[in-house]
């Protein structure tokens, strides 16, 4: 059994879907499960349709943008307008419209009930397209398989239930046909939709690889493999050929966007190798994450996270930031499911770096303001450098202001204006 994951960029146009189909056709030499993300930037758009995020008056244009984007791809792939895929998509578009018109409840719940349509739509299109060119496949609703708690956004996976569901619902199908299913989305314990965090489709593929005891997992990307920096922001990247599991976990934790942070652990536990390969050059070997002693070649690694908020939290009663204060702060962060990218405490304040999100920041302020003053700075950059030298740091920072810096022997992190 092999598991392939195709991200948004690999299916962002009709030509991309055809290319993806040809990879499935050519690389397919036995049972295969195909995990697919939402097409292109669909999830960003759907995040705007989460009830309460934008005024209802903005919804029609956003819904139309989403519909037209997908229909332009589908019309190219299915010139016969009476093809059943059109009716299926109409139903999904209508359900999305209804969902986005609901009164807001809690953000995390509303979020997952809304953004799930990206993957439901993409897999519907892709499953039909593969069938239409003779790649017989079964579409599976992954919400029946991957089980999470009731956190809804960044749900915690219940592996025992997921294992049982995989054995029951995927294994039998995969014996005689390709399985096509959604990344990123899952089913919450109370029967609703949950999601696994942005870029979570990698994690979905890893969960399935684990439960299926896959012989390998492959993420098909628009880069040649695991690069030492994001080529969008860095001119001279180096491809890492081999990455030890633990190194990949650390890099993903720091925000290397090539892979979702939770992806590696399940496959590491089963010693399954994870290939990162280019859908633009499907015959090139790419990079492998596996049981290696060190990264090779050994080179500095750069991780840039943009749109960061640096939040300083100061107790109103001038008590030093002590364990009980920290407990209150972390409880609020956990309740709101806010991920901390970096933290530091001084005698008088506690600083933390989180992704910009005005809505969640407001909710955090609501929960903490009776006890603390909150000061924040938005639109910052968090840079992580592994295997750094001072020369490299100076070069990267240039004349910009460093607001906060941390160093260990191998890694430095800087928050920069
Ligand atoms: N579609 C989701 C996102 O854009 C999940 C993924 O792409 O992995 O974050
Ligand atoms: Mg994606």
C-alpha cells in the first residue's frame, strides 16, 4: 500500500489536475490511497466565509468567486455539461452557502464546518476525473474515518477509533481500487466536521499511512524536495537529500512550510519513509525523511514565518509573572487553540509570538484583560535559523530591528520588524 498526498498547488488548474492524474497513472503499481487538499488557495477564501469573519454583504461575491474558480476547472475537465459531477458540485456549493449564512457560534466550530467544503469539492472533481480517464477509484468521506476530539479546529486524533475505521472503510476498498479522499478534514467525536490545522493534509496522509501500514508515503509538491529555505523568499536554496525523522519534526515545528508539524511522528513510529517529490518533475527522486543519522548535505536551514504578532502580557497587580499567572495564560491559549510560535518570560512580563489573527486576539484579550495588560505588535516576521553562524544572522537581519532573539547551540530564532 502506498499513500500519495497532493496539495492545493498540485491541483490548482485543469492542467494541474491532468498532471496529477498522470502521476497517479504512472506511479501506480499496487494499492494506492490518494489524499487531496483543497484546490489552489481555496481554504484562504473559505476562511473568509466562516460566519462572523466578514459582513454577510461580502458573502455573495466570495461564494461566486469560489464557484467560478472550481467551475472553470471542471468545464475544462468535463466538456459534457450533463456529466454527474456538475450536479454533485451544485449540491456542495448550495451547502456551503447555507453554512456561511448561519449565525456565528464559536469560531473553531464554525471554522471547520465551513472550510471543509474545499476538500469535499476538490476530491469530488478529482475522483470523477480519474474515473473518466480509466483510473477507477472510490471516493471516501474521510470524516467517517479519521476521528478527532471536539476541538473542531486542530482536532486531536483518536488513533484507536481511526484505526478501526480505516480497517473497516478503507482497507477493503483499497484492495481492488484506488481510494481518493480528503486531507485536512476529519470527524469530531460529537459527529461534526473537525480540521487538523492549516496544511493538515500532510498529517491526514500520515495518519492513513500509519493505520494502513503503508510501504511508503509521498507528498507531491511544487518544489524539488525538502529545501533549506523557502524558494519564494530565498534565492539560493539547497535540496536536502535525506532528513532524519527527528530533524524533520523540529523543522516542521519551527514552521518549515514543506511539511505539517504533526506529520512525521506517526510514520516514524512505523518506520515508514516519507518522500517529498516534485509534481513538476515526477521522475526526480526528491527528498526522503527516514531513519537517517543526520541531514545530508549538512547546511544552514532557514525558516521564515510572516504575519506574526508579538504579544506582551503584564499582570495588572504588578505581581511577577509566576507559575499561577502562566497557568492562567496557557489555559486561555489552550481554550482558544492558539499555537505559540515562541515565548519568553522576564520578571515583569511574558512575551509570546503567535500568528496574526485579530479575531482570536480579541477573544484572548477578553479572557485575560481583567488580570493582565496586553500589548502587541502585529505584522512581524519570525526567522528561525538552524546550524547558524553570526555571519549568517547579520546577513539575514540586515538593518532591520530585532525585537526578540533566542539561541540554542544549533538554533536561533529572531522576531524582526
Ligand atoms: N486545504 C488546507 C489548507 O490549505 C489543508 C492543506 O492544504 O493541507 O491549509
Ligand atoms: Mg495546501
